[in-house]
C-alpha cells in the first residue's frame, strides 16, 4: 500500500505534464512543470531505492549499477556550473572572433563572467561578520542591497533555465507527418536579392516539412528592410522555386517588418477552417515566435533550423532578453513583492532586536 501511495505524485504529474504538452506548451509554465516532473521522478526513484534496498543489495550487479549511476548524477550536478561557465566563455570568445566585436555578440562572454562573479566573488561581499547591522544604518542598507541583488540574479537565472527548457521541449515532435496545411517560414534579412545562409537554412527546413506533408503550402514571410533590394518574402520564394518547390505550393507575404508582423500578416493569408499550422525559424528563435503566435491566438507548432553552436548560445540569451521585454510587468511585480516582504521582515526583526516589540508576546506564546 505504501509503495502505491508513493507513486501517486508521479502518476498525477505524468498526467498533468502530458496533458499540458498536448494542449498548450507555448509558455514558461512548460519549463516549470517539467522541473516539477523531474523532481517527482527523482523523489519516486529515491523512495524506490530505499524501499527495495534489501532486494537490490542481494543482486550485486544491479546494486553496483545503481550506485555508479548515483555517483555520476551527483558529480554531474556538482560540475554543471563549471561546465556552463567554460562552455559560454569559450563560445563567447569564438563568436567574437568569427562575427566581430559588437554589443549583440558579447552576451555569451558577459553571461559566463557574471556567473563567475556571482559564484566566486559576490559571496565575499556578504556581511557575515556583522552581529548587528542595525547599529550602523549604512551597513543595514548595504545588507538589504546585497539581498535584493542576489534575489534578482537568482530569479533571472531561474527564468533563463525555464526559458531554455521550454524552448527545447517545444522543438520536440514525435513523427514527421503532422498533416500540416500551412508552413510559415519567418524571414531573417537578405543581402540585396539573395537570401543569407541563416535564412536559407530556414527555407530548407520548410521544404523538408513539405516533403512529409504533401498537402501543405509554404508561406514565405518577410518585408523589405534597409539594404535589401526586394522584399524578403520574394527572395525566399525565388530560393524555394530553385529548390524545386512549385508555384502552387508557395504563398508570399511581403509586408512584415518583425516576428510579430510575420505571424499576424501570414495568418491573414490562411483560410480559417481549422487548418494545422507550423512555423519555421532558426532553433533559438522558435520559442519566442511561438509565444507571439499564442498572443495572436494562432494555434501552431514550431520547427527549428540549425545554425552554428556558438551563434545559437549567444542568440538564445538575446531571445531570452526579448522574452523578458514581452513579460516584464509580471516579473517586476514578483521583484516588487519580494522587496516589500524583505523590508517588512527587516523592520520586524529590527523592532524585535531593539525591544520595541516582543515576538513571544506578538505571537501570544
């Protein structure tokens, strides 16, 4: 009976997570639910190990395997921050060498440096030696600022982790033929009249999906920007035709200036009879595009084209910042709530330590 009860949270979370993924995975809730699901799986696994420990110990091979896997897991968790720092630092240097020193190209390097500062340098500023910061107002303010900045950094780091998890999960699709009716390929800038390698990758991915969805049409979306001789949609259509796509399967949208307009204007070219849609863009851009589609009430799934790893890591941070610009009001409220709670707790602690109030009397103990 106990073992059955222990599996109930796992069963419930499995139902919740699978239902969510089928119904509406286009949001940060996806990452949060996945994290809770992993915790549930881990807790259930640990319970099973303890509950069946005597049986496992009798089987030496199985017990040894479990122990080795456990050690690998612990080591992986311990090394993860260092691997993350090294990866982003190396790839950050690489993108600067390949793409040049520009503000948008320093995000990976800046992220790795910020992690080093927070993990190794920031704790040195903690006022651990102070027994009573209330005796010195400046130290009290410094302590509050430290706690505030620490919370903001951890909160933003958590959001970034949830964003990345959600982005990855929204790229996973089982089966190639989704019986799609329309495939929207988002523009990305052209040189004169020619598509760039980045944009060509998106179109190639759209053409690949056409092969597995014989009744689908390809919507090539993109207006004309600075330095472009023709609209992106027109250049994309020319490229697709050169790749063997027939005119009958191509629809051009040539007025949009950004991702939001790509989706808005493309949706107006689609019949409204419950058609199945997919959008195609570069892998790191898919999730934010899906969030825009959700806001526009456009039901769709997303597919990503590949690009260079160093570029993907840097661009993913840029996409995350872009996502924050969409939902900043909610996150500002979270930070404001924490600030108010911190100030109230600090005030309460100050009044208690100065004798203005007594906790036991206050709580009627």
